[in-house]
C-alpha cells in the first residue's frame, strides 16, 4: 500500500471517528436540539457527493470513509428528527 493511500485511510479514519462522540451524546441524552437540521442535511448531501466522486475515481479510502461518515451523519439526522420533533 502506498504512503498516499495510507494517508488517505488515516485522514478518513480521523475525520470519520470524530462523529462518534456526537452520535453517542445524542443517543444518551435523547436530544439533538443544539444541532442544526439544515447543517447536517447539507453536510449529508455533500458527503454523498464525495462518495460518488470516490466511486468515479475508484479511490478506496475515499469510498470507504465517506460511506461510514454518511451512515454516521444520517444517524445524527434521524435522531435529530426523532428526538426533537
């Protein structure tokens, strides 16, 4: 594996894992009232675009980590809607 690919995996890991504390906080508190529905909606669409871009470029780190990030972001969106409606 090239250094560039390893860097891609590491960067993706760090930026993706940063969502876990937020997901866990919302789950425990059953509230996401401080989070912006608009921001996470736009963010999710942006991540989806990065995911498609990764597929077009056939860049595995970009595909993998954006897929995981999208799942986490959509989890936050679902909890935002469920807990704060």
